[in-house]
C-alpha cells in the first residue's frame, strides 16, 4: 500500500513524497522547478528533475517528526507505531515550524 504526501515550501506546492513496498521517493514538481522562486526543501535534496529514492525515510523529512512527549501523544491518540515514519510525517507535519509542510495528498 502506498502513502503519499504533498510537500509545500512557504505554502507553494514543491513535490511529492511517497512510501511504497520499495521504499521512499521524493520528486520535485516540474512546474515548481521551472518557477523563479524555487528553493530546495533541504540542502540534502537539491533541486533536480530526477526523483530521489531511499530505503529509509529521508533524514530531512524524518527530522520534521516530533520526538519525546509530543510523539508519545501522537502514538497514544492516533494509535500509530513510532516506526511508521511516513504516517507520522503525514499526521504531524501539516503545520511544521519553518517553511516546509507535508499534507496527505488527498487533503489539499
């Protein structure tokens, strides 16, 4: 089963992060890449047309997921396993501190 999230930079759609049976991919939106103000979501994920692929959650996106007591609240209230990094990203990172947010694809 695939999980997908829309990635926004300063409320501008920048790309798609996806998890499926082969791992994680992040792909910048072509229109975003062509825009004058395009900035990378992270220094570790510079602007490029080719999708990024990884067997584990990209460290930048993993770093957006809260830790400690806030993570425990999410686990308890939403019954999410802390190892399900994509689901945690989709639930917690709708309104992150900073310029990047991730919203489950069917929400926006």
